[in-house]
């Protein structure tokens, strides 16, 4: 039986809420693990508040900040200098607000013409470059494969290999039910090629639209429910069965979810949790 305390909310679920309002909302639905984002309009991860004030707000509501999402294009060598600078700032912020991890997203640009071997090599090189920073800060780096065809890192198995080749212990992997469903991996990897012990976080959402998988986009991602074509509940239960002990963080990008009233959104979160737990 999955403990309800293991659920979390990614801030993309309600991007229009201010940080304090988001913390209050999470508290109101009994979910006290949250992910912040640095890609909401022009705001930084704490809405340009003083980090110590954001930390105090979270503490006041009993909120645990589990990650900042995200360092973008982390595995693109041509952007590594910029990424290093951004990462230093994110790690400093994370320490102040007592955030446990920073999510690393791969280059997802259709103009990326690098061959697969080079993409993998540059992923390892970036992980090696960032490793000392994460280690010194005592903060986890969460590598998130993106399943889109244009993604430079789409596979959980490849992410696992790259982390191993980096030689650093400061990394884990994000299993996103959406990206896993549309990506190159299948369920067989969990019995053959992938060790769930390497999973540090799960992003969960559902897709109910009737369309080819190749057409799935972030905007189609809603709450996890019985009409979910990606079988996210089954993914959640499988990883739990295989020993995953971490957080299941709701990450619905759909405008339909984001525009719900606070009460309707609260009802949707509770309904989705109940569905997963029953």
C-alpha cells in the first residue's frame, strides 16, 4: 500500500498561483512535498522573493521542497559554460531553501543534429563536469529523460549508463510516466536492463485524448485517472513493487488543469490520489 505522504505537486499544476498561495494550496490538499520551477514566465523558482523568506514560508506550512525544475539543455556541450553558471546559482538557492535536488533536462531542440554517440558522450561529460558541484553542495542531480523523438536523451536505460560512466554518486533518474510511455523503453527494461534503485523521483500525469502516441505533447497531460491511455497507475504500482520508495509528483501541463478553480483543482488532486491508492 502506497502511503499518501509520498505524493507531491509540481508547480506546473497551478502556475498562476503565487508561491505562498501554492504552498497553502498544497497544505490544503494534504500534499506537503512540492517541486518548484524556474520556467514560469519571467519569475525565478521563488518568484524573486528572498530565498530565506521563501524557506520560511515553506517551513511555516510544513512544506518540503523536493526539487527545482530545471537546468535545461544540460547535456549540450556548446551550452555547458552557461549551464555551469546557472547550476551554481540553482545549487546556492537550493541550499538556502533546503531543496533536496535539481532536475536536469536534456537538449530537446529539433535542430540538434548530433549523432547518438556524441549525444551520449556529451551527456557523460556534462555529468562529470557538474558532479563536483552537486557533491560539494550535498544536493542530488535528477536526470530526466524526455521521450520525444527529438530528445537527445529519451531512455531510462541510457541515462543509467551515462550516470554510471560519469563515476559520480550524486545522480538519480526521474521516471516520468508520460515520457516513459512515449519514449523508446518498454516494461521489459525493469526486469532486464534498468535498476529501479537508480530512480530518484517519479513525475506522474495522464493522457486521455484519442490520438496517436507520436502526437502526444505536454499540453495533453492531465491528472492520473481511469481513462489514462499511458497506464500511469500501472507504472506507479510497478515501480513501488520493485522497491521505489520516493515521491510521486503530479506534473500535469494541460491548460484544462491549470485553469481550474482552486476548489476544483483540489478535488481533482484528491480524486487522482484516491484512484491511484484504490
